């Protein structure tokens, strides 16, 4: 064994020892009721319920953002206030947060989407003293929909009316979903079936109001016609509905 092998072994030993000396705090303990937040414009505020399921207190910071995970609280000027923005939730207790719209103009003919952010900073563990210690802060995000009053159509059925076509993309072909409604439609996945063969998409993606969204399909590298699309969409309550639709010839 030469000197380089000995140095490599020593490096591995030191690295392993460092890993063993690190203590990682417990996983996120605060849960949010629901999977999305709907804010009807005619309401003065909406309420979110948080629950601390752990036996230690949790410090929570909450805010509304546009979805950029690199942007922190207060860095974006958005017309919503979360109260309280910073709160401590005692062990096995709950806390309600209020979100209020401050009135700055938003589109009145379509639904707007933002993100509710919750940053949880757990307390320092008892084993932190005298040890190398990693303190993890957990950030959760929920879709936050601001829904103007008087929009045409039914948001509970908007996902049923998505139309589908095959479109040419930079790399091959994609399944294009068209949303003619005034509401955002969250697609959990879709499968194109044509000629007895399935072309699935498992990632999904949200189709904005009056717009389209392209879904990459596994194995699709040529234009097809005459197939059917089975897709899964998420309603206001977070439930998934499966709908089948004929492939458009457009």
C-alpha cells in the first residue's frame, strides 16, 4: 500500500467521523390543513389552520409569494397580509392564521395564483450542546388562488373541459392542454392512448386561465391523431378526478 492509499483511507475516516458527530434535528412537525387555499374576492379574509404534532414548540414564519423559492418574506410587494406573520406554536397545539387582501388591483376576469409559504424553525435539541449540530428550517408551500367575484363558469368542473392536441416542440412532440376557463387547472398527470399504445406523463403541471400548457410524453416522437387522453386533475378540495377526452385534430 503506497502513501496515496494511506492518505485516501485517512481522509475517508475523518469524513466518516465528522458525519457521525453531526446531529440532525427532527423532521418538520407543523402541518397545514388542506392542500390549497382559495380566496374569494368578496371575503374580508380567509383562515388557515396550523397544527404542531410534535412534543416541542415550533417557531413559524408565514407569507404570500409568487413561488420563487429563492425569495424570502417581505422581498415581494404583493397585496396580501398574513396575520400573525411570526408565531410560536406550543407542543400538540394549533394556531390559526388570517390572510387579508389589501385591495391593490388584480385581474378581474381570471383567477390569480400565488403561493402561501410557511417556514418552520425547530428549537435547538438537547444534544446540541458541545456537539457539531445541524439546524434545519423547513419551508412548505401551498397554492393560493385569488378568485374574483362573478367569474363565468364553475370552478368545480373546470377540469372536465380541457381540450387536448399534439403540438410540435423544440424536441419532438408534446401533448398540449388548452384551458378556456377563467380558472387555473392543476393536472396531476395524463396519458395519451393511440393505436393500442400508451404515452404517459407523470409530472403534470398547471394550465393557466385562457391559456395552454405542454406536457412531455414518454416515447412520443412523431405526430399522432385519433387517440384519447386520460388525465387527472385536482379540484378545490385537493381531490383528484380522472377524466377522458378525445384528442383534438388541431
